[in-house]
C-alpha cells in the first residue's frame, strides 16, 4: 500500500480495495490502496473513484464527485447539499426529501411488487409529456393521437394521468379541490378521441360521477355553461337533429322556478314556425303532433277520437272540472254539465248556477213569425183562445212550465213564438177596432 497523509497537492484518489484506517484527524489522499478501513471520517477535497467497495462507520464527505460504477448502499442517511446525478437506477427504501430539482426519465415510486410510474414521453422534436401511472400501450396511443393532424386537440406537452383521485381528510373543514390554472383565458379538460386508435369505433364519452350518488355542480358561482349543438338528459334515443333531447321516465320532465317576470321564454324567428310541439307516441312511435304553439302565439290542438278531451281546467281545491273543450269543439263551462234535453249536444254549455253577462246576444234562426200576417193565416177566435187557456193553463203554441224546466228555454223559438202572439194580438186589436167603429156608426 502506498499512502500519503496530510497532503494537499493530490487532487484525485483511486481506491482499488477497501479502506481501513482507524482514526485520522487530517485528510487522506491515496493513489493506490489495496485495503483500507476507516473508523473515523474520510474527507476528499476533490474526486474519489472507487472500483470496488467503500465501508465506513463514520461520515463520507466530498466537495467534489463520488462516482460508483457498481452499487452504493447507505444503511442510514445520505445527505447531499448539491446535485445527485444517477445514470441508471436509484432505489430508496426509506423516505426521500428533495429541496432542489430531480431529473429522471423514468421514476418509479413504491416497491418491487407495486409501484407507480412517472415517465417522460416524446411527442415530437419540440414537445413531450409526463405520463403518470400509464402503461406503454396508453402512452403509445396518446403519442399517436397527439401526432395526428385530425386530432381534436393538439397538445404541446403536459401531464397524462391514468387515474386521478382527489382526497381530503374527513375532518377537513374545506372541500376537495381539483383546480386547473392557466396563464391563458381558458382551461381545458379534453377526452382523447379514440376513433383514431385501431379497433375503436367512434367518439368516446367524458364521464363525470356516472356511477356515484353525489351531485355535480357546474358554474354555480355565476358562470355560463355552454354546450355544443346537442344536449341530452336521461337516456333518450339519440338523435343528432335534436338540440336538447330529454328522457325522464316517470319523473317530471321540466320544472321552472323563478322570481323574475318571465319563467320560460321561447324565441322563434318566424311567426308560423313551431315554437313548442307536443307529440303523442301512444299509437304512433314516431309521434303525432297533438299540441303546437307557433311563433305568432297561435295555439293548435290536434286531438283524435270522438269527443276526446282537448283542454281541461280543474279547481285545485275541489279537483272539479270547471272548463273543458272537446276535440269536436264542444265547450263546457262550470262544474255541473247539462245532461238532459235535446240540447245536450250543444257546442257551448254553461252548467250549474252559471250566469252569462254580456251586452248583446245574437241568435240566428230561419223560423220567424212574419207568417202571422199572411192572408191564409188562420187566427184562432178569442172565445177558442179563452177556452184553450182555461183548460191548458197556457196559450196555444206556448211551452209549459214543465217543458221549460226540463228542456230549457230555446231563445230562437221562444222569441219567434212571442212575436207571433204579439202579431196575433195586433190582428185582434185591429178587428175589435173595426167592430167598435161599426157600432159607433149605428
């Protein structure tokens, strides 16, 4: 063994064997040492090259480089104030604290049976991405997608994660957060388009909380949620020609609550375009248009069948029907319908104690009483009229009280009948006037 102590002129020391010196208060510089053991400290001012092993129970301090061509093991701590460069593998059984930078092309955290991989992948000559927990197939798919000119998003780099879960302690007073911050105007969450990968048949779906009971709040702080040309709720039959496609099953389809003047607004740029349409699919899977509101406010009801209900209004307190329109046009107003008499097929029926208040009523009829003044009209003699009303308690051709109660008052017939009686009275008066004049002449 050749050895020099307390020398400051030697820059590099090469040890071919094991160092074994009991105690040194000064530095050791060795050129060729077969076996050396140090129970104290070994200080190297420049570089220390070890071809085989170094065993020391004290500290090894180097202000220059320590290069190991084989394995370097530390049973306790390795403290490095500067940089650590590892050309191959670095395995740490304990905890690693880094106050500076760590450069590694492939970093695995865990153990030999279960580890999590951090690896850098190249997209092209100017961009790359960090893969976390992804396998080689996923990395290759992403590289292929990123390099494809028809890709829905052209990444310039970033981080690709197989699965990301954000957890917070149960005792935490704050919620879990996943934040996307960017120095640009917008942030992105993008689903890689799988159609460009071999064996996949179409665009995929970005799923958020699909199988969990928790809700999803989006832009509740006042922001705007914007979608493309299609929006689905539930699991409707997909139709790219439908902008908002909703299937609710047995639930309420739409409920709008607002403190504003308008709850729901529909804007249509043509007066006759259909702003709102209701389809009945009970007998036709394609749907029959049963209710239409056009842009000009015109409302159309298409109801099939015979006397089928088209529009019904109920009293919420009693659940009684107070207004109803049938598809034939027949309309009922009031809770009680008129069900007796020849007018039960009337186009408008006001039931119960209903009253009609108006300024004018026009009744059109072809049966008026001008026939009384016809020369061939047989006027009943007054004595016969007297005998008739004494016997029947009403005038001839006038309905009885029982008839009016049972069948109602037909205004057209009653007005024509009353006019006939007035005209008959006129004829009686004229005849009496002639008789009186004749008596005066005598």
